[in-house]
C-alpha cells in the first residue's frame, strides 16, 4: 500500500511549518489502523519541540490531538476498532509495562521514547517526503498534522459518529489533561475547592470539569479575556497580579483550597498556590518546569503535597467517552474554546496561539476546510 497526502512538516527547530506532499509506504500492521484525519488540535507540547532542539527528531510531522475516521485496519486480536469507526487519538504507550498493566498508561516506562524523543525505529521508513527522505512519523503515536495517520489501535478511542468528529481531537490530550487532573488525580466532588493557575486550554478544561463535578473553583491568569472565559465556565476570576494572592484565594475558598492545579510552571505562582492550600491540600503540576523549584519555608507543612500529573492520570478509553457525554449534556462546553484553521494556515494558528489570541486551534485538512 502506498498513500500520498498533504501534511505539515517541521524541518528545523526555528523554521515555519511547510505543508507538503508526503507518502506513507506501508500497510497497517497487526493492531494498527489508518485514520483519515478530520481535525487536529494544536497543543503547546507540539510547539515545545522548538525549545527541545536536538531531542525530538526532525524533519517530522507533528500533531497529537487528532480525530477522524478509520479507513483501514491491520486486524489482529487487539483491534476492536473497524473501518468506518469515528475515533479520537491519544498518546502512545507500550501496553505491557508495569504501569500500563496497572491502568496508568500515561506513566508508561517507554512514554518519552514513544511520544517525544524518537518513537519506534523503522527500516525502511514508513513516511517520506517528496524526495524520498525519511520523516519522523510517530509524534505521540500519531503525527496528525496531516490528512492521514497510521496509529496503534490501542491509542484510538471510538466515539459516537453523531458527534462533530473534527472538533474532538483535543479531548485526546489538552482537555483530557485538565479534566483528568480534576476528575482522576484529585477525584474532586461537591464542595471540594480548586484553584487553577493559568486559564489556557488545560486550565479551562479543569475549570469545566470542576464545575461539572460540583467543585467551586478560582482561576488565576494575567489575560483578562481568559479570565472572562473562566468566569463563564463557573470559576471565580482572579488576576495573577493581585496583591496578597494566596490570602485572597484562601478567603475565596473558605480558608484554603483543597486542590490546586498549576499549568504555568511559574515558580512564584506555584509557591502562592501552596500557601493557598488548606492543611492536607494537594497541588498538581502539569507544565514542565525549566528551572529549579525552590519551595518557600512552610509551604509543605501540615500535610500539604505536590506531584506531577501526566495526561490527567487518564485511561483515554474511559475518560474521553465520559467527556463527550458531559459535552452532550451541556456540562463540558469545550467547543467554545476551539477556533478552526485550514491545515495550510498552520503557521498563522501557531502565531495566534503564541499571542494568546486563541485558546485551542484545530487544524482541518483540505477536505474539511473547504
């Protein structure tokens, strides 16, 4: 099988994306599916490749919030997904390490190599450009900034075909991470209080999930438009520059938040969040820290805890259907955060994302953007 299609290729860490004709030169193997991409969200992790120069292989097709329709399968006993199924694609995992077997695939022993820094070795390469040169084809097991993606059926989740499949891709990572931190990591429920630092895609998904769970929330951000969105979704908005931020949060949460979620990697804000927690409160970090994290005296006293949260501690096959059901019930309105762009406008989408003009860009292949 040979399939030629359009894809956005990143050739250099400081280069723009180029939309090119690429060729997939292999059939789906056992346990694999070929998906015609309907839409793919742009995540900050896609753009972070530029800061990790030398680690993620280039040239590459990025994109890891894909969704679409299965057009071919490789069969095998583990392939329950069939041709015509609508699917959301999520992160890759080995499926057999201790954490995968314990229903914690986000902490797969091979997570970094499968999703970020190389993937599986391929000889000959399965994805090539117009000159026949190899392209890295397995970014988060997907490489979905394209018209097609060849993926493991294990990281695809079947969804109701009545749903707008082109908008669902961000449920596989960004929205999954924020909502999962609230629903899985914290298991927040009615009356639990939450402070969210950073009202981007992950933070606003956390706010929506908290509201759906009956957990009052406070959202902290420096962008007034993001705070307006957070308030729309049920949070109390609080500018990041507020004097005495921790004390203000404590007043708003009746003596201290039960949970805090940081999406900013800002050391000062992380310390403010710890001071704002009640005794035994918990702070989750989802953004990667690029500096040391010195904690101020007393911030971890009285049973407070801090931990990293990857992919919302989610089993995608469980959480993604839960989020689509909440959306259908009007309780997780993630579509209000989405702005669609033709795949050809991927560089404009990146600029808008960097400038904070859009919360969640979703790129539509040519057939969908017409």
